[in-house]
């Protein structure tokens, strides 16, 4: 793989090889959603075109009528369809200075590999999870008719239970979703959802009936096997922050100043009903139906001084103070509504993935520079040409639940 440098050679070949190894090691260990996609290979083999089409042969209806000895069988038409995967470019990079390399105690190149590998894996997961979770087939816990009705913090019937998990597994089998080699299906849930599931003591609960009843762990993040369903827990699972019902003492305000990554304070128009220990949703955009916004955040209140609120974020950004991950403009909504959690149920062929042979399915490492006059700045990054598509909506669906925690 070319180093992509000009002028002075940035890294010796042996260092670049070590960088590649660390990059892929870190990336693979953090992949959750992508591991469930049906990767089509060989990977494009240099084919051109943004859209890649893969055929699907439809199954015939059962023939259970007894044949007449003198009458020929009536054939069915052979029907086929296609799944279309649209390829797109993805990438990320960080800049490393020669001064940092010269003065740091740590191996900066190794750290850059870890940072880029982690960023690649998390980026891929954000891309893939939307494909897994945005289908048209949805089952809502407790017979809710809309996401806005969930009140998991006060209504126990709104949270994930063993009964609802088993129901989703049985629905998956009833719609003849393709199964993994061991006859199982899989689902991925948020840690808050798993917490509620662990509190359910139906039939003794997951704890007393063995946390894991199958000895083989097939996937990153796999935590339990229940009713023919491999249960995966991941912090990269989606949460619709503040999309559920408002509590009795509702918070409904807006920010009055922009929020930057790493910030641990927000200023709001009014602090009415805000209390220490609450989770507040910072809502850049509402999320009805299949509309997802990856930059909404969940903020835990630890201090209140007038309209200045201090706290930490569930999925924190830069620094070690637990501050915000994403920038937020002044005027975005702040509420303490219940959150809602999608729980996709899928098999090995539910989502199709394709990638360019130029980058492979997990991207390539890129080292460029130095381009400045003194040769002080190097750029370390990753680059990927890839895409995902739901193979068939019939092979993929999600349940939605509330949580006692938010």
C-alpha cells in the first residue's frame, strides 16, 4: 500500500506495517453492527459503478395438491428481485506533529493507529446501525401506538421483558427469517435495555436460568443466548433521547448559548423542574418514525446555578471530564422526556454490504505529508468505499421499548 507522501518519507516501511496491524486490530475489536452484514465477495473485483446489484430468487408457494396421473403439473413463474447497494466514500484523519513525536513518552504512531482504528469501527457502526434499525416493520412494547407514548421510567410494562424478547424471536421465526448456522437469530440492544431485562424474574430470570446457556460466543458484545436468540449489548446501540412521554414534572426549555465538544455546562432559558440526578435530552432534531439524528445527546445533571447546568454526557466527547461529544447550536431543545430504544432483530442475510476492492470492506490506512515547508506535520487517517442495504424488509424488524433509566 503506498504511503501517499511527498518530500521526506514520513514512515519507514516497517513502521507503516506495524501501524497497519494496530489499526486493523483496534478496528475489528470495536465492530458491532457491521459484523452482522452479509458481505458480498469478491469485493467488487474492480467493477465500476456506484450502485451494485445482487439478485434474489423468490421462493415458490408450497405445492400440496395431489397430482393427477393424466394431467401435467402447473408450473410457477420463476421470480427474482435485486438488492441494490449504493457505494459511498467515508474517512477520517488526525494530524500528528513532529514536535509531539519527539517529546511524547508514548509511541505516537501506535497511538495514532489505535485512534484511527477505533474511529473507523465506530463510524462504520453508526452507518450500519441505521440500515439495521430503520426498516418499516416495527413492534412496540406494551401495545404502544407511537414512540411518544413510552414512559419507561414510571411504567414497568413499557420496558424490555423476557416475554417481549421471546415474542420478537418467535415473530422472526414466523416470518421465516434466515437463521445463523446454529439455528439462532440475533438482536442488539442498548445497555439500559439489558439492565431492565436483567431485572425481569419471569421463570427465574436470565440470572438464575444461566446468564449464557450456549458455550459458543459468535459475536463481539454477545452477552446471552435466550430462546434461540443471541443477545448482543453495545454502547453503539441507538437511543431516541427524549422522544418518549413527558413526566409529571416536565422540563421544556432551550439552550441560550452554543455547546462545544468537551463542554460540561449548558445555559438554558429556564431551569424550571431541572433537578440534580436527572437525564436531560439535548435534541438537535426530533426523531419520529425512521428519522434518526446521531448528534442528539443525553446529559446527566450534577449541579445547578441559576440557568447554568453542570453535568456529564452518557457518551462523552474529548477530555476526561465527560463533556459533550457533538457541537450544539444555541436554541436547541432541552427536555427530560422518557427515551425510547430500538431493538433490531436480524439474521445472517438481513443486510447486504459491498465495498470497493480499492479499500476492502474495512478501509485502508492512509499516511500523507509532510506538506509544510519544515516537514513537521503528518496526517494519519482511514479511507473506505462501501455501502449497506436491507436485503429484504421481511428479514429485518425492530422492537421498541422504554427504559427505567431514562
